[in-house]
């Protein structure tokens, strides 16, 4: 598969999962956290789905399109591993993390801290969606929507 096709399938999986968990998230109180703002595509999608929710985005630096950039008080810059710690216990209804690099050695390091961070920010019953697997005792895998290949994207619910 070409890298372009792989990219398209990953983004399609991301969108399909976010669309499929919308009602689960609406049933749960708390903000939405977006780990890895990038150019703001997913942030913009989350705003459409959850227009009344506070959405807090994290990234090393802001490089998003101006129309897809959160207000300053909802934009956290710096190393996500460090800056995310201040949000442990916030009781998020949804945490989305799209911070994988495609480089196994870098992603392996991210996986030493990301699952614990995501579990820590979610409320009980909160949903985690990630481009990387989040193997953590408090995170229960949820079924993927039809058409999403196992291992392409991941969805969990906090116990």
C-alpha cells in the first residue's frame, strides 16, 4: 500500500471512530482533550461534534490554520508528556491522541507515558481515541466501527 493510501485509510478510520463515539461522549460530562493539534483538522471536527464542550488542545508548538486554532486559554503548548500532567484528574469525556510518528523507536518512547496520561485525564466512562495502542489497566478496548481495520486506530473506555 502506498503511503498516501495508508494516510487516507488512517484519517478515514479516525473520522469514522470519532463519528461512532459521538453519542457515548455526549452522555458523559467533562471537556474534550486533543493531544496533537497539528494543523487543526481533528480539532475542527471535534468542534462540530461537540459545540458546547470545552476543547483543550495540546502540541509542542501551534502550527494550525487560524480558523482551526483554539482560543489561547484552551491551547497548551510544550512537551505533551510534561504539559499534560497538569490535566490529570480533569475528568475529560474524550481524549483524542494522534501523536504517533510512524517511527517505531520514537513511538515506543511515547507509549511509555501516553497510556497513563490518557487514563489519568479521563473521567470514569470517558472515551479515548488514539492512533497508538493504549495498553493500560483502566482502559478497556471498545469495538471498532465497521470498515475500520484492526490495528489502524484504537478506541477505549475508561473503567
